[in-house]
């Protein structure tokens, strides 16, 4: 599936979800307006394209995109004013944590679209969620890791891959002590 298609599926799911929320947006007898908030300004042009496609397929739904450069501050202000956007695309960072802790997110566990979300991803949300509820659905994931040079480790006498933070710190100190060509720019310990 192409990246734009994945994003479209994610956006469509989020927009569909917003229709389920009570009191969402402002509406007249024939039109509904949904507020879509993104903390990543770099995604705004993609979201605008997806919103345009969505609005063509759903002419009675208008989507207002907000993707400010100071998204965290705007979101905090929205929380303080109890004026939360209908749909939010936020990372699993402090912005999500603040919204989640405020208790303003809906429990999505009973929604049909959650059936297509991997259980591991759902567990990531429920493990940090107030009351273990599924109050978010990831539309993209990423991971962090450490890349290391096995040859460099072997030269320093390190034969086992570190599996804990303390082992990593110890190995980094060993590398720094045994490898004269490892400078402060390579290891910050």
C-alpha cells in the first residue's frame, strides 16, 4: 500500500471517528464542520490533499485543518479553554500525554476500525492510558534503536551485546577507555 493511501486510510478513520463523538464541531441541517489538529507542520500539505479528497467524497463534511508551528502551546491553550479539536494527529509525546491525562479522549475499543489495528499497537496505548482504555489509534509507528560496531566492541574486549541501560553505559565507558580513536563526538558518556 502506498504511503499516501495509508495516510488516507488513517485520515478517513480519524474523520469517521470524529462523527461518532457527541457534540463534535458545528453543524447546520446539512453540513458538519470538523476540527482536525496536527502537531506536525511538515504533514500539513499532505493533510490538505487528503482532506480535499475526503471532502469531495463527503460534501456535507468540512474539515478545518490546524497545524500550527507552536502546536504544543496551542493544544495546552485548547485544554485550558476546554475547546478540544474533534480529531487530533499527535505523536506519542508530552502533547498526547497531556490530552490523555485531561480525560477528554473517547474510549475507542468498541469501534470497528480498531479491529484492523495490531494488538501490539493497541497495547502501547492502553498501557499508558488512564484506565487502560484505547483512547487513540496509531496511523503510523516508528521505533528508536542503537546501532553499534561489533568490530569496535570486539577490539575493546566486549563480547556480549548489552541488554540493559547499565550494561550499555558500562560498555560505552569501556570503549572510550580502550579505543584511542573514539572521541567525545562518538560517545557522550
